[in-house]
C-alpha cells in the first residue's frame, strides 16, 4: 500500500478497512514494537520516503480485536 508521510494512522486504517471489511475501531497497527496512535501521522514513526521504499518497504503489523460471543446455556 502506498501512503504519504502526512497520512494519519486513522486514515491508513480506513484504507485497510476498505480491503478487509473490518471496522477501524477493531484494528490495531504496530511498527517496530510500538502500537501506532490514530492521531499520529506516518512521519511521527519515521515512516517516510527515505526509510520506506519499494525495494525495502516498511512492515506495519495489523491485528484485530477479537470479538467474543457468549451463548446462554
């Protein structure tokens, strides 16, 4: 996915939501063992054109909050 360094994490989650059909609120993104905050921008985590290239992309991890459903017995 190609994003600009001034893209917020929430905007990135919205892009991912369009692909995964999962709620933005259920997503958590992490980079270099840090959870990314929705209000921060890519550049706040040193994710920019210099540090992330097509030949050496940055890996951002995506996890989803698990929804537990309880059934009454």
